[in-house]
C-alpha cells in the first residue's frame, strides 16, 4: 500500500462528509458508493467464481486495512496502517489488538508459522512475537537503511522475499538506498538484492511451481513476471499485464495466486484476475478500494480482501495457493 492512497482516501472521505452534511447541517448530496460486481472478460472467469457469489463484510470501522493472513485457528491477522496496529479479526467481526506499531503493512507466515510484517516506520522486516513484541529480521542493505518495506512472501526455497519502495517512507526521513528494490532474506539473515528495475515495487507472489515470480509496480501500473533460478535469482523480467485506471481508481498492489496459477491482483476499482499467460479474465469490482487479499477458511477457497475501512469475504470456486503451507 502507499501513503498517497491513504491520503486520498481520507481526503475523499472528508469531502464526502462535507457534501453529505453541508455547512447548515442538512443533507445536501449523497455519498458515492461503489457496488460489488463480477465483470467477466472471458468465460474462464466463471470457472473461478460463481455467477451468484455474494460479497460479505467480516469487519469494518478500520482506518486503512492491509496485510490479511488467515490463521488456521479460525481468524485473520489484519494491519491497520492508519491506527498503527495489527489485529486479530474473527469471523463475527470481533477485533483483538496484537501489537501497536507505526504503519504496519503486508504480512505473511513463514514455514515456522511466525508472523512476519513489513514495518514501514521501522523501515524493516520484522517477526511479531506471540507476546505482542517484535524482532527485527532486516532493516539495512549494504549498510544503508531500507526505504519502507511493503509486502512479503515466502519463496519455494523457504526464504522471505519482499519489496522496498519509497511509498511509505516517513516524511522528513532520508532515502539512503538510491533505488527501490526487491530482496531475498534467507534464514541466516543474509539480504540479497534481486532487482532494482521497478520504480515502485509493491505486491509480489510466486507461481505454484516456483518457476515464476510476479511483482507489480504501482507507479507504472503494471505487473512484471520473472523466471526464478534455484538460488532465487530472477531473470528475463517482462511485462505480464497492465492495470490502467483513472485518478483515484487505485493502482496494482497486493498479489495472490490460486493452485492453477491464475493471478489475482488488486488494482483500479477492484481485483483483476489473470490467467498464467497474462490474459485478463475479469475483474471483481469492490465497494471500497482494495489494497491486498489472501486465501482463507478451511480449504482456502475464500478470498479475504482488505479494502480501505473494511475487510470482505468472497467464496470462490478455485482453491488458493498458500506458500507457507507447502511442504
């Protein structure tokens, strides 16, 4: 997620309230609300989601939601970048504070079921410990502070892969690394730069076979795909798809894939769905702009979507690929 999107959301909300109430206190204009829609570009879209699928709200009243991670105990971890906390969100909407932390962003579990967070204000990748504290896993590359880690995923080699744009760089703090990179962090704490050819790298994901790596660029509004070597090295970077949109429509952000390699990317007005060859199958239009998403429920056939002030749930026909559950 990026700070400009959060700022835009707050500005739009404030403007909507002024229009709705007006200086005299009387209702003057309705607030514009998007509608949930399933918009197919290909018949294949309906192999992934039912025509009559219903979107439901799991929880609302957040500042700006990010980083959903389903725990098999039956709840969701959710970052709130405005309130500066990570919560457990239960199916009945109950929230439990896990940790208070400046601008938490993308989350994942690693293979040891540790909760890993991109801590923007700390400019670090951290482990959130069960006692509500944290441990820094990486905060520097080549002796220089990271920018503002944004999203993180477990690779097929058990290493952590993360993006480091300047999207959430704290105002007034200096950018020490002169590029926005994508990194690999191994179990020994070694940090390896994989690529610096994106302007604002954001969401990232691996294909189920581990041979392809997707990362989107919020500034360029596109998704790149790379071939992955056994040591995690990325080669042959190329454009996988474009997600154009108007001002305020949202940009490419969180990425997840299903077990068949279809790619789900939050983008303008909703979630764009792509097949493994880069064909746009359709879009899940959301009532609030989504920033991220993840698979959940018992068989991981449900998308949990963090969208601005709320978290939504959408049952799918396809099954998600969850990297940290792989043997």
